[in-house]
């Protein structure tokens, strides 16, 4: 009997994230630049595009401090993180979930394990906080949630090994010496296309029209340097007009809406993919 060699685990997102791009990668491929030196992602979220591209050099940032702490722990201390997640898995039940949810204190490793644990066991994998920055999503209905995916975490750690990871507002990307050799992918909180689609729970900071305009201006400055910029956002007149004003190219992408309290309102929608090149 010939023994099988285990297949290498391809790096992919270790967190479920609202607006994650895993299902859209195939539609993005024709628009991704063929060559670039350094990859930048100022709204890292679940990191689907980063894990797909596996760039040799990358700078990943986000305004969400807990998220950045978690990425750093996956990069630098993955085995210790796995040990803590095994403890969460062993103790998981309804009371334990709410006990963990109510306690945001601890070391960076404990905070990272807490975020992953809650992400894997909360309702719909939704990250949402209140105005005080407190995670407030109820427990999900899972028979056996995959709280500690060891191969996935180790693959993610390897992919992140040579990345710079820091908490920052997206506009700080202008402080880097970006050039035509670089690629910037922006996946910001989407502009709401209806009164019920305004998702504000990504962090305690809102992302309003002024922020969308700041992002557009940031992208315009990057494009002036020759940087290859790609932005995704909701398909609406406001976003189209913003980027038409700076002569970016706009493409329509078909996406699945998976987060809505009313299951009948989940389904296919259109999003925009916007590029400077």
C-alpha cells in the first residue's frame, strides 16, 4: 500500500469576516496586476486577497486594534495561540461563550485567542461592537464549531512571516515610499445602498461619506505616484461619481449577500471593482 503525502495547506483566511472576498477572487483575477513589488492592504479584514496572492513583501494595516493584535499573534506566536484555542474548544458551551465575550482583558495572546474563539462561535461569524467598542454578537447555532484549525493557522502564520502588520488609519499609507512597483488593495466598509444595509460594527469608528471621500483622495494621491490601486465598494451613484472624478476605471462584480437578519434578503447583488490602471 502506497502511503499518501499530505497535501500542503494553502493559506487562506483564518477568520470569518463581513464582506470577505474569498468567493470573489475568481472574478478579481482578470483585474489584478501581473507584477508588483510590495503589496499594501489598509483594511485587512479577513485577508482573502492577501492569502490568495501570497506576496513576497506586504504591509498590512487596519484601524481595528484587536484584529491587528490577532494577526501579529498568528504571525509570531502561532503555537502558543493554538494551545489557548484548544482550551477554549474544550470549555465551549453557552455560558462559557458569554463569559468570554464579557471579558476583553488579558495579554495579547489571550485577546487574539478570544477574538478567534468568538469569531468561530458567534452568530454568522459577524464582528460587531457597540459604541464603547465592546463585542456584542450573540452565540451562534453550531453543533461542532471549528474553533482551532491548526493546519490553517500554521499556513496563515507562514504566509504572514515576512509581512509588516500595524494598527493605522488607511490614510497613513501615504507615509510609505510607494511607487509604480507597488500594489494597494482597498476593501473599506461599504457605502450603504439602503437604510438597512449600513454596517457600522466593524470597529467603534464609523465610516461615513467623509471617510469615503478621504479614501478616494488617498487613492488619487497614490495613483499620482504611479501606484496600482484597486478598490471595492457598493454599486451606487455616490461611489461611482467619486471615482469617475479621478478617472479610475469602474467594473461591475456580482456578489452574494450573506449577512442580513432577513434570509429572504440574502442573495446576489452587484458591487464595484475600481482600479487606477
